[in-house]
């Protein structure tokens, strides 16, 4: 990968003005979340050269491998763009290829992907649709990197670096959508790999309760409120964590609640903890911090909602191991429990080591439980937090 703060110079080898503007428009998405910049130039030495040759596919060299390519040859190509290409396709392809250019590998090739491929079918489909030989399919799809080669963490099917995977491509019905934007994990990960110089700045926390915006005798399915954020000029380079800390709900319906942060801008953020009365606490943290790491775990990652299971646990590996066991904080972000039973839920951690811990989401007695989800925060001091991810070489 490149050094954080570097400016990569980019020159076009062809393409009309409209296509060139689309590349400029979507490439800079990475710079909103990572300390790496792109400068488009008409001449002189460049690290990245973009071609638009039809019929040879869309591709890019990865990271600093671009420096090994002849200075008059393309290091990236967009092989199916024209003036009628939809914006969703421009975004999907351009952001993906520039992800390669700054060091990201394919998500399905990271060490923890573990996809159960239907290899004969995948070989046949790529041969028919892309003209790829079996070695090309191996290189682009099946071969996985070793953990000693890349920085990796949990697999993210929503990543911009993931190929669309129809369920027919796998033996167990796993599928991945056609992603046309950065996922939240992409954003957290690339911020860690390319940290900004100001990321050690202030942590900020707060509490939101629904009673502050409506009476408890006026139930609603959603509550939203907007908070100003500290240091608004860098808010797009920060993560906002939200957890449920108080709840009062009647017994006439299934218990369903989900707390989310949405609409983060350079000036404010909107909280939506959707219950007659509910309270949520939020924390704003540096996106690139290695001391403050975070992640999420849901029971559905262990078993389907139709399986009633009282105890669920998962061993979590820190993306950046500590030199001593950190303090770990866990809290609920959503749950769905049956109407007919008393709601009982607890989340906690055990066996905290410098490189991993075990997280639990449990119920007990006769509670019927559909799904639970929690956010995990950890650090070496007394605060919290950063995200799990995979990719860069």
C-alpha cells in the first residue's frame, strides 16, 4: 500500500470528457475516508494511468504494483463505459478499481472469506461471459491470500471490493449483492490503513431519549433527533456508535428495536433508536484509531432466526492485537423477541486476551428469541472502540 498522506497522480489515456469526469467524480470517494489524495494531470510522471479500451474488461493493478508498469502503459482500464452507462455502474466499477489502486484486494480472496464455491459452474460461467480460462478464474476468484500477506478481519459481503455472487455459485446458497458504494466496514478499514493526522483528537459522547421529543403516551415506530458533532470539519472521518441503554415497552406486540446513526454530515448526525419510551447512548470516535477498536456480532451470524437457541457466543480476534488484555465494553444495538414470552437478554464478554475475546448474547428460562445484535467496543484504557475489516496488501 501507499504511505498515508500521499497524493497519487493520474493521467487519462483516452476517453471523452464525460467519461473522464465520471472517473474523477467517483474516484475521490476514497479520499473522503482515507488520507490519500488523487491529482489528475495531463502530462508528466504519474502513478496511475487510466485507459478506456473496450473489450478487455475493467481492471487495475494493486497498490504500489502500479510503479512497476511502463510509464506509457495503462495501470487501470474501464472496458465497458459509454455515455449511456448508468451512474450505479460508474460508481460500482470506478470505486472498486480505485480500491485496487490504493491497495485493496478482492473481498472474496481475503483469508477469512471461506466461500464454498461451486467451482465447475463458476468456471463455466466466467468462461462463457468473460472468456476467462481456468487459471484466470483461479487468480481472480478462487485463490485466497494468506493472513501473512494481507491485513484481514471478518468477511464483508457488502464491500465494494466484493464481486456479485449469485447463490448458484456456491454449494450452500450463500450470495453477495452487486455493491455500488463503500460499506461501513470499507470506510472504517480504509480509515485505519490511511489515517488522518488529526485522528487523535477529541472523543465525544451523549444520550438521547424519546421522551425529549414526544410524550410516553404517544407511541411511535421511529424517533429521530439531530445532534451537532464536535470538530465538524472531520466528522466524515469519524465513527459514531449507538447503543440501547434503557427500554420501556408494552406487551401487546413482539419486541423489536433497532438503534442506528444515520445522515452523518460535516455539521450534525441523526439518531434513530426505534417503543413507547427508549434511551440510547452514542459515542463519536476517530475512524483510524488502533487503540480504540470496535465491531458487531449478531446471533443470525451463528444460526437462523427459526432456530431457538438460548446461548450464542463467538470468538472475536482483534484486527490490531494489544500488548496486554484491553477493557471490552459490549451493548445491544437491536433485538427481536416473541410477544408471548417475557423478554430476557444479556450480553457480556469472557476470556479477554491481548489478541481476542469471546462475546455472548444469551437469554434464559422460556424466552422465545428471534435475533439479537450487539456492538463490541474495546481499548487499553477506559473508553471504547474501531472496526473489523479485511483487505489491503
